[in-house]
């Protein structure tokens, strides 16, 4: 009946938080969460194994700070517009990460950071194609992504 | 009885903080949309709206959290959920659009787009030892 009890419980709580607590919404939320968890089960997701989940806040902190910084950087590029010439380009970054959940998290991180966009991941050559708005040095970006995010993700999802 | 009628009860420091975050969030979103209209190529344009989906949303969400926390009208769950959902769903659309563009550019033989990575393992890429 409930393949993902934690997911169902959080869905019910979310439903009640968004709609206000009434008996009607409790029943409706329960129905929604049951069907949603069946849908989730049909996808057969790989259960992520997080032995070092306590490093997640550190990752979130780093990412929020980086997003703030690159927001300012991209905003200044857009405001100065044509005056300061920026050069955009594609970079290919080889990755050691293989866990699909960790790759998804990395894709969210790279995409949410303005100025970098995750375009496509090649699981055979284990490389990812990223487009960078203000590309100065390709090697610098590769080192940044590998040391700042990938190393931490490898540790979290080991 | 609407919440806005109680906006007078908001202390000055909270009003300042709320306005600051609102202006920052709205400003970043505006800059993003201007960049979206002005940047020359497709791949550059996909960067501009991410200003709105990151701290553009973040600023407005923060302002809303401060406003409703100080007025103590309801718990601040909505804003956190909005932030999470916007962040998690943006890459899906972005990747769909970008990969469609990549596919078309490659099919047209556009020289500015890198070729598709080879489908076989490259000679220099050693088979991983742990496999």
C-alpha cells in the first residue's frame, strides 16, 4: 500500500501546510500521497545511500554562496552589456561521479548557478558538456567543479 | 480580513528588510529578462533567466518569509517549498531546451558547437579499476 512511507508522510504534511488543516484536506492529502507514492514506485528509483548526510548542509552553504556570487557576476555582465566583451564557450569536464542521484544533484547545482549551464552528460565517456557565459580559462572551471562540488558529492554519496 | 491591512503593524526594521529583499529579487529578475532579450546566441541566452530562478526568487521568498514571520500570521512553509521546487525543476526545462538546440546545431553541422562525444570509450580513458 505504501512503498515510500516517508515520502507519503511528507506529502500529507506538505498538503496540510499549504491548504490549511481541515478534515477534508486531510483525506484528500492522504489520497494524493498514496497515488503519488505508487507513481514513485513505478519509476523504480535507485535508493540513494547517504552515509555522510551531515555534509549536506555544508554543500548547501557552499552552493548558496556561489549562486549569490555568480548572480552578481552575471548581473554585472548583463548590465555592462556590450562595453566589456565577454567570451562564452563550451567546456567538457570529465567526472568520477557515477551515482545517478549525485549526478542529478550536481546538475541542479551547475544549472542553478547563473553563468554555467549543464547541457549533456555522456555516461560512456563519463564527461559532461557545460556552457559557460564568461569563459576565461577552461582548466580553471574544470578544477573548480571537480574540487568544489564533485569531491564533496563523492564523499556524501560514497 | 486581509493581511495587507495589517502591514501598518510591521516595525520599521522589518519593513526595511522586506523592501530590501523585494527590490534585490525583483531587480535581479529584471536584469535577467533584459539579458534574455539582449544576448546574441541561444546558449548565452539560457544563462540570463537563471538570475530570476536563483536569487531573484530567493530575494522575494526571503522578503515574504520576513513579512509573514514578523506579523506571525502563519508558519513559513510555503516559501521554502517554492524555493525548493523552483530550484529543482529549472534544470529539467533548461536541459530539454539546450539539448534540443544542441541536436539541431549538430544536425546542421554548426561549427561552433562541439561534436557529440564518441560512443566508444576513448583509448586514453582507462577502464575503471573498481568495475
